[in-house]
C-alpha cells in the first residue's frame, strides 16, 4: 500500500478504482493521448481501471468507432505498452441530454443541459470512497472543459486530479495520431506529408484547482440540485458570513438562507446580536433557581419590537440608549403578555437554557442542509470562557451583523419561508 499523503489519503495510483473522465467532442484521440501520458510517460504513473466520457451523440459515435470497434485504438495502446485492459464501453460513454441527446452544444439551453449533466457525472464518480478520479479537460468544446473542471472543484477530493494533455506539432492536428508508438509508424497529414508517430511528444499539464467539497452542504453532495443552484449554494457556503435580523418580518437571513424564527427565539438572537454589534461581551446564564432582571429588560425590548409594539429611533442604537427608549415607552415593568408575565422577576436559568437550545436546534436544522456543518455553526449561540463562568453570545464579527428588513427570497424548491 502506498504511503499516506499529508491529506491523510492514499496516493491516487493506489486506489482500487482509478477513473479517467474526459469531455470529448469529435476527436476521441484525447482519450488515448491522456492514458499514454498517465500510464506510460507519467511519473508516478496512474493507470486507469476504467474510462468515462462525456460527449454529444456524434461524439459517442466517433468514440465507439475509434476506441472500441474491432482493432480499435484503446486496445492497441494497451497491447503495445503491455497495459492491463482498461474498461470502456458504450455504458461509460455518457451522452449529454440522456434520452434526448444533444448533437452539439450551441444554445444557452444546450449549455445549461451540459452543465447539469457534467456536474452530475462528476458528483457520482466522486461519491465512491474507493475511487480516485483523474479529469481531463483537453477535449470537447471549451464550455464542456470549463464545466468539467468547475464540477471537479465543487466535488473533488484530495486524491482527485485535473489535467490537460499537450501534443507536439504537427501531431496534435493529425486525425490518425492517437499516441506515440513504440516503433516507427508512418501517418500522413492533409497534404500527404509523412510523419513518424513514434517521434511525437505527449505530456500532461497538471492543473491545480481549489477543492470546495468539504465546505459544501450534504444536500449538494447527494445530487438534489442543478449546476446553477449548486454554484449559488456553494458561494454561500464558502463566502463571508452575514447575519441580517428582520424583527418586523420575524425572520433572519444567514449565509443567504432566509429563516423564519418564533418570536421567543428571534428576540433571544436579536438581544445577543445587539450586544455583539456594540462590542460587548456575551451574557452569563442565570444560576439554577435565580432570575436576572437586567437580562429581562434587554430581552423584552427585542420581544416588543418583534410584536410591533415599539420601534427604536434608530436600529443601530447603543444598548443603553436602546434600553432607555424602551423603558420610557413601557416603564420598569411590562407583564401585559404571556412572555412578560413569565419573566416578571427576570430571565430564569430554565428560560435562558431552553430558549438558547431551541434556537440553536432550529438554526442547525435549517442551515446545515443549506450551508454545511461548519458554516451553519457560525450563526449559533456559543459559550466562551471556562466552565462555571461561561458567557454566551455570537461569535460572528460585529461587521457581519445587521438589523434590516429581509426580503422573503425563494429558497430551495421555489417556495419561500413564509
């Protein structure tokens, strides 16, 4: 077994299932050229156990005739260089469009179909933990290569690679050239000039790419979204955190995801968010059997703003000014509703712990499928300090928190969170 890499995984060539995925057009030569560069000329070598192609209907026909039929070029390559058989069949040549295959990619609709198809193939091939995927973007239309590389950036793992094969002149333009032969083999160009295929130089240009997979939500790895929606969700998953709190609309926007919250939980979040904005530390949970009157006033100010019963002169008021305006409106005591009555003596330990737990649970349930575990955790209420003297608050930067109206934007499935 190969020595583990710094990523903790094996080297690509040590995986039992080694896949070459190539986007191809009308020139399937890119397949044999890439296999030659990987398995013969490469150091270290990477010998694919199977080949998958993404192409059009015409491209599939060309690939079958050139690579599979009779004494085809893939078999010749393996025989000439003593390589084990490499699995390629009509079933692993994936035609864009499926049951309604594309003959070419020319329109905007064709591009959307190609993007979804390519992303889905890459997602499937990277879902097997026992596989290493090598993607070539040398063939097909430029958009196919772009989408294939982009999809690998979304779904690629530590053992996956991306490359472009380079063929020396004039061989890159010769239709009869498929790989450098071991012995002299004469092929001709369009002007009938002879060239020796054994003198061709084929090299592999490795392409570094950013791996975004670990930051993606689980739903995107399960193949439930289109390419466009996956890109949008990935942008939110890896982009800067931002929390927008809409007290009137009773919702927040966290990482681009709109979430409705019950007033009790929203008031709790708004209370701690306002403290964070003004650089104040988190709050301690009241001890068992005790209540904290100071906590009550700060919490109830948010509670009544959510109910529409008062509005501060400015959403960005410092906490003490905010509280002063609230007390001027409601006085020292305010128990004209159920929450106010429950908290008449102050915020209790039970209310604090229960509301914090329910809020974090709600945020996890909604945000983790959309943003992933790590990104979703940025919006939860967290504890800081040693046990026994912990304080609770938000860990987001103050600059990432806003009190502002939030549009009920469409979320997954075309439905709003209204």
